[in-house]
C-alpha cells in the first residue's frame, strides 16, 4: 500500500507502539459506503378530503326532555356561520354539526319571511332563552290548567273516600296559575305531536302561512320540523334540525339559536321553577315562602350564567350542610 511506504519514511515511525504499527501495516478495512439521496417532495401540504355533509332522517328527531348533558355554548366559528351563512366560515365545524346547521338555515330561509319573522335578529344569550319560558304560547293554557285542577280535586276526593270507606270532602289548597305553565304545556304538546306524527309522510318546504292559535307541527322532507302558531296576542315558531334549533317569539322579537341541550335546559328550568312556585303557595311550606320567593327572583336575574351556576352549586352545598344540624342549634 502506498500509505505504508510513506509511513516508513518518517523517522519517528519506529518509535510508535508496536500495536499501533501492526494496525497501520495491516490490510485496509473497507467500510460499507452509504449513499444518501435527497428525497423528492412532491406536495407542500397533505391533501384533505372534502367535507361530507349528511342528511337528516326521522330517527334524528329527539323529544325535548329534562336536561342530562352540560350546556356547551357555540364557538366563534359557529356563531359567525349562523349569522352570515357563508360556507367559508364553516371550515372548522365538524361535518355532523355543519350538516344540521346548514339544513336548519335553509329551512328558516324558505319557510320564514324575513320581513315577518325578523330572521336577522339572532341571539345566543342564555338569559334570552330563559325569558322565553315565561311567554304565552296558547290562549287556552289557563283553561286547561283549571280543568286539570278540577279533575285532580275530584280524583283525590274519590281516592281518599275509597281508602276511608266513607265520603270525604277533600279541600285542595290555593289554586296557582304559574307563569311557566304555558311554556311547559307547549313542550308537552310538542312531545306528543312528534310521537303521533312518526308515520306521516314528510312535507315539502313551504312558507309558514295560515297559522292558527294552536301550534301546527310539520315534518319536512329535508329532516327538519317546525312547530308554529300565531294569534292576535302572540306568534312563535320553533324550527329544529337534528341537534340544533331556532326559536322565535313575538314578545321576544328575536331568534334564539342553540343546541338541543339548550332547549332541554329551558324545559328543565321552567319545570323546576313551576314546581317551586307551587310549593311556595302551599300552607305546609308557608314558613319557607320568603326563601322560595327569593330563589325565584334569583333564578330570573339577568346575570352571567356561569356565576349563577356557581352560586346555586354553593347554595346547594350550604343547604345540605345545615340540614344535618338539629334545629334547636340553629
């Protein structure tokens, strides 16, 4: 090897350690040579498949019920998409919700005249939703409630008389006409209409004309449904597509937009406050009536929703705590 002869020419080569000289004089070790190739980049970014929107079927219709899920408010992208209707604003919205929101918007635009229903007035505020539960939805609500109370009195008297084996004149407490009963009656009637119209053929999208005092339920071919009524006192429309809805009332003059959980929340709040209103009017709980009245006032305050939730949670813990104490130590 050439490099060996060159090494021997150095004067200091003989003074190198023997092991090093043997290594230098041994055959050259040929390492495997690797050839590195620069990869060819064909695309600067991954190709995303276009979003697939889905239609709605009757199985997507759900009944309004007591709330069992947390309320998740709309994000900025969803609110912007609802207000503008521009598909460019829906890029970050999941295809499931995007589909429902698009069908909902198309239904509202076709069946609701913007000059009559004020479709541009949109709200996402939870306090606006709570205010809907005190509006009037039927002229016959009070009549229905009084008839139900009369029947309840007769049935209770009959049951007590059977148990006592003699005639007992049952005297009911004070009759209460709760401001939430109209909304509750409307929701219960809607549940009944959804159930009874399960086999009816869907209708094409047509404007909401010829509405009467009692609400009309219409299931559309695109999977959405409407529940609307109009009179000289009120006019309202509830339009639902999958897990999203829009709710208008003439006393409110806005469209509240939210998820099905928001509607469940309004139903639950109205039901709880209605029960509390009835309990506060009974003689058995007359001693706690001022406290119940303050709770009713507190629940109707237009404050930040999360602050109200925190207050109620702390109040519940406080009430559970003091319930463990004997009243003589109070």
